[in-house]
C-alpha cells in the first residue's frame, strides 16, 4: 500500500503520522509515532476522515478519491479554539518501497482472480477459461519474485484480456466477472501512475 508521512511539532516534541492506504483493497492503517492507532477498510472506497487526539490537539487525516486517484491531507488543531497548526509536508515513501508494496498487493489480487477463474471453470464449465486461471495464478506467484515497473503493464494487459474472454464467453456470471476485471485493468494502470504522482489535497 502507498504510504504518506507527516511530521509536526507540539510543546512536548515532534510527532509523526503515517498513513497507509490501499486504493484497491480499501484498507487504511494510521500510525502515530510508529504505533498503530487505527486499522480499517472500505469495500467501496470514496474516501474517509479520521480524527484522533495528540496531547489535547485534534488531528485529522483525510482521504479523498474518485475511485482511481487518491488525495491525502493532514491537519492539526492548535488548541480548543480549533486554530490549525501547519504540519510538515508529506514525506513520500521511497519509490522502490512503494512499488514493492503495490506489486505485492496486485499479486494477491491476481491469485484471487485466478482461483475464481479456476473454480468457475470447474463449476461452470465453459463459462470461465481454465487457461486464464493458470495465467493469473502464475503471474500472481511471479509477483513475489519479480518486481519491476513493467509488472503493472503486464497486470493490466492480462486482466483486460481475461475480462474480454469472460465477456465473450457470455452468461450473467461471466459478464459480471468481465466487468470487474476490465475495471481492475484500468485501475492497475492508474495505480502505477499513482505511485509517482500520489497527490495531496490543497488546503
């Protein structure tokens, strides 16, 4: 999952807030000074707001997303009157580390869809392609060994063709799976872009 980090100063010293947000899984993990203070997830992710107190100061982490490109913001209330302190700029996670996390996440998703294809092929016969099940599972497993930017192009291409195959196969079940896979293929391209350009909300 991509990670955002903010640093801010209070009377008792400096503090660090870290947000990990999975744009695909909907998971979010918030840490304060390396301690997890919130762990949650959303099945349909349209953003969220998370508040917590640090020595009497209300802190707010905001996530906004259009379903593809997330934006993040963090603010600290100076005191009971609600004035806001300015937190230090978000420190992006090292590109390689972010890429590694994203590839691992996509690898799991490909394994999941490979299993769905495999089970569907056994239960539904020609409704699902057993060949695509093998391809998805193989690429998913390879994701834990090979981690390069080219992985994202491969993921998106494979998901696109798997979705197209399921759509052509017909049937209500095949069409539903096809739509999801086609959407994920677009999301994968967007995810690769987000690694470099994951933006912050302008306050």
